C-alpha cells in the first residue's frame, strides 16, 4: 500500500506502537485520527502533533465503536485505513480458578472482539475506497503462547486467524488486510506484569518496530514480524514447540 495520502484511524494511538504508527503515517503524508479511553493521553499526543485528530472511544463497547464510525465517517469521508491496535495484556493465573480472569479488563473483548466489530462496522465504508486497508496488530504470543498470559495469547491467536480469513474474504472488495506482529516492545503494556518482573523493559523501541512495519506495508508484506516474531511467523510446528518450551520453561 502507499503510505502517503491516506486517512488513517488508529485505535489506541496515543501511546506505544499506535502512537509510533500515528507519527509514521503523519510523517509519510497521511491524515491521522487516533482514539483511546484516556482523553489526557490523546491531548498529550495532540500537543506534540497538532495536526492529529483525536476522539475518546472505548473499543470494548459496541456503542462507542458505532459512535466512532459515525464521527469519523462524518468528518473524514476519505477514511481508507483502519488500524486495530488498541490492546491490553494481563498475567492471569487459572490455577485458582476463574476469579482473576473476571477481576480485570477482558482481553478477549478488547484484543479480539473489538477488531472484529470495528472491521465489520467499517468495511461498508472502506469498500470502494482507493488503497483501502485494515491493519491488525496481533502479537508473537499469538504464534507461541505464554503460559503466564493465556487469555492474551489466545486473543492474539484469534486475531491472527481472523486476519488470514478476512484477507481472503475481502480480496474481491479491494480491501487489503495486513497483520503487524510485534515481539516484546518497550511500551506501557501490562504495567503490573512488567513491574512483577523487576520493571522489565524490552530493549526494542516502538519506533524501530514501526519502521519495519511501514516498510512492510509499502511492499505489500501481509504479515509483518520483527526479530523473534519474524522467526515465529516463518517457523515450522516443531520450531514453534521448541520456542514454547524455551519461553515457558519456568512453568
Ligand atoms: N508492547 C509489546 O511488547 C507488544 C507485543 C506484542 C503485541 N503488542 C500489541 O501492540 C498493541 C499496542 O500496545 P502497546 O504495546 O503499544 O501498549 P500501550 O502503550 O499500552 O498501548 C495500548 C493502547 O491501547 C489503548 N486501549 C486499551 N484498551 C482500550 C480500549 N478498551 N479502548 C480504546 N483504546 C484502548 C490504550 O489507551 P487507553 O488506555 O487510553 O484506552 C493505549 O493507548 C496492542 O494490541 C498489544 O497487544 C504489544
């Protein structure tokens, strides 16, 4: 796809990978709209890039997703790219039963159901637009699950499968479906889990990952990994099993 001249909506675009994508699309000469739940973070992003457009939206709520469609398509009729980037990650221990899962944000709703609903809502608008695309941000953990983050891993595996199937369905409609597959990146994701691991901060910065994604988009690479996650995308089943054992040796 071309990187310039698009009108791009990025969910969760005020921080981390989404913000780096917003900056990269702006830099390439596209119009960018970002959304998220925290208005102060959206305003902070806008203070750095006054030409960013912002809207508060909780993608876990279908009603908010519908309002997002109405607002963006009313004000940005040329919108041709949807980036499903918003996500949350939790360490979840099921050995004690269901209680932890029910006590916090629902990763299935935010990481998987929201991209499904937003894709469904925006497809009629995207149909017929030049260079129309949906870009889903999944995870290397969708290919090799983490025992520490079982629901997160499952939500991202689901998003991976959805991306493959949707890509095929939308060929005739002229909407390209891309999947960006991050490895561990230094962002605000899963602050509690990372704090438990001694304030773990992966060395990879979002800008470096996003630079690889933008390169991939420009060359129509439909699944874009980086470092370890690029290895996962291209691995055999036996190699995936080896990676699983290595990553989860403490369990
Ligand atoms: N960082 C990594 O190591 C890594 C690895 C693999 C995949 N990923 C994926 O990359 C994507 C971006 O994450 P990140 O690492 O950049 O973390 P991040 O900085 O925490 O960004 C996540 C963004 O999603 C937004 N968000 C969360 N829940 C939302 C909701 N219900 N509605 C609307 N927005 C919501 C957050 O904003 P608000 O809180 O203001 O809503 C935040 O701006 C996620 O899908 C994540 O799973 C990250």
